[in-house]
C-alpha cells in the first residue's frame, strides 16, 4: 500500500528553494547547450505551420517540407544580416565625425561645469583620470569576454538551424515520448497543455515579428522627419533591440543618440531623437503590444521584469529574450495542474485593462477593482497521438 508523506510548510518551502537554486545553477553552467535548444524549440513552433503548408498544399514529403521551412528561416536572417552589414559599413566611415562632434559636446559640458561649479578643465580631467584608473584592465577583460561571446554566438547560429530541423523532423517521436511519460488517463490533459503552449508561443513570436516591423518603420519615419542620418539603419536596429523587453529600447536610444553625431553636433537633433523614441514607445506600449504582441497567456509586469533580470543573469541577452516565452509555458502548465494553480495565478495578470469615463475607455491599473468575467474561446491544434502519426484535431478551450 502506497504511503503519502505530508511535510510541514517550512520543509516544503526549503525543498522548493533548494530545487530552484539547483535549477538556476544548472541553467547557468549549461547555458551554451540549453539556450540554442530553447531557441530552436521556439523557431520550430513558428515554422510548424509552414511545414504543414508544404505537406498539405504542395504535397512535399515530411523531410523535404522541413528542409524548405528551415531554408526560408535561414534566408530571412541572412538577408537581414546582409542589409545591416551594408548599412553599418557606410556608418563606420563617419566615426571621425562622431569623435569630433563628441569632443564638441564634451567641451560644452566642461564649460558649463567650469562656470557653474567652479572647476577648471584641468581639475575635471584629474577627476576623470582618477575615476578611470582601472578602466584599461577592465577594458581588456570586456574585450576578451566579448570575443568569447561572439564565438559562442557564431556557434549558436550554426547549431540553431540544425536543432530546428531535427526538432521538426522528430516532432512525432518527441510527442509520443511525452505520452509514455504520462498515465493514459492524463493524455487528454497533456494534449490540452501542448496545444495551448503552441498557441501561446506562436502568438507571442508572430506578435514580436509584427512589432519589429512596425517599430522599425515608425522609428525610421520619425528619424527621417527630424533629419537623422542613417535613419533606416537606426530604425531597424531599434526594432531588433526592442525585442528585448524593457531594456533593449534603452540601448537603442543611446545608440541612436551617438549615431546622430555623424551628421551634426546640434543638440536639437539629439532632443528630437529622444522625443521620437518616447513617442514610438508610447504607441508601442499602448497600441501595438495590446493588439499584436499580447500572448494568449498574459504575464504580469512585476513577474516579467524579474524573469528578464534572472534570464539575463543566467544567459545574458539570450536569457532576456527567452524569459517571457518560458514564463508563458510555465503559466500554461501551472493553470492546468490542480496543485500548481496558485503559482499560475501569481504569474498571471488579472487586473482590468480599461474603465469607462464619460463613454471613453481609459487604461485602468487598480487591483482593488475586480474585472468582469469574460469567456475566451480559442481554437488550438492538439496532436492526436498514435504510433505512426500525429494528425491534428481541433480542441476548444473555455477559459473564464
């Protein structure tokens, strides 16, 4: 007879903390293996509809359909890389202008400090030299780390298409493996979880791609209006960096400000860049994200920021990008397992999004107000598990 052991709360909490520490440590030391696999998993979910198109509409065999889908993905990224390389080559020719304009701004700042804080240029230089005594050693360390990171990135760029191809090729094999791990009476629940994970991740990635193009277009138009040189390059880079939530836009704005110095040292252009960045972010956060980026699984902002910080600490920029998809997968699983539902609620965002004031809907962020119960009906494709095929059937899930 099976005996169920019940532990007190403090023992459970201790075991959970030990498990989280062990998991975090494992992810950190194994990031060079885990990150490319997780990236490939996301791309495989995104490419699955393309594979199905080649199989059902053009009647390609499975292997050929997978090869064509992966080739399209590689061609897209190669085209993006070539475009950026051409633009950056032109941009590099203006480094002398950037240095000259930066010196002009530094001279103006030094003059302002001298007039208002009564510090001579020599004293300011001494302060700067004192503060940056160890900068050379740190700079060497940063350069070494950057080179290693660049080498790892090149390796990942080679492995990700291979992993994506293999995940799509052995999709049925992996699904059947999951069914063998789960009791037969829980297969329906497993189908539901897998279908909703695919729906959430697919929605999130497609939304990010749309967001990339919209942000790049709006930023490019804004920079062209205010007369920024290399507006197209900076717009595309802003769209790409914006894929890193909360943090990417800060780097994009800083890079754009530096790049404006290729054309003129005029301070008004820098102010214009800041204004364009703020306006585009307001449009992004209030229109684009709610319409096209919001996943079928919503994660609250507090958990999102913590997840991004933890992801960055574990695996750098790749970890930041993977943080939200991983949280979305965790929430899908937590919401469908009875004992884990409290954690799913913790990850979720249950605040009402709007309130009506004089027939005008305005944003609402008030945890004291209870949101009305809404029924969301989603059509997700769940795999049909057999030994020879994984034909897809439609499952409808009601979520209150």
